[in-house]
C-alpha cells in the first residue's frame, strides 16, 4: 500500500482531531512550500527524515536503440532525495 496525500489527511483527522478541510489544507500547504523552495534552488531538510535538493545533469549524447541514431540530451534539473541517518537506521 502506498501512502498518499489522502492517507496523510486521514492521519491528521484521526490523531489530531482536525476537520477534513483544515487537514487537507495543511497537507497541501506543506508540499506546496517544499515545491516552492526547490523551485528557487533552496535545499529542503527535514530532520529525522531526509533532504531534497536540485541537481543538474550534464548534457550528453543519447542513442535510439532501433536506428542507432544519436541525438543530444540537454542538461536537466532533477530532485535528489537523501535519507537521514536516523531514517536509514529505522529502515535497516
């Protein structure tokens, strides 16, 4: 089973007694702020969980496997997630 935004909303409702609208707004706002920070190039650290940061890939040459034709792949921005030591210990 995957943990979805709706599951997080349900957890807030059950454990903290929030109504559904407020719980939904809290979860949406939380993820919105993470996205905003990453958009402007900030690193997002969540103690005990991990950190998110933007990494740039290098431009490279790709190849179509059927025709063997080469084409350029431009540099891209990707989100890198690093698990914290505490979270790694919990998992292992």
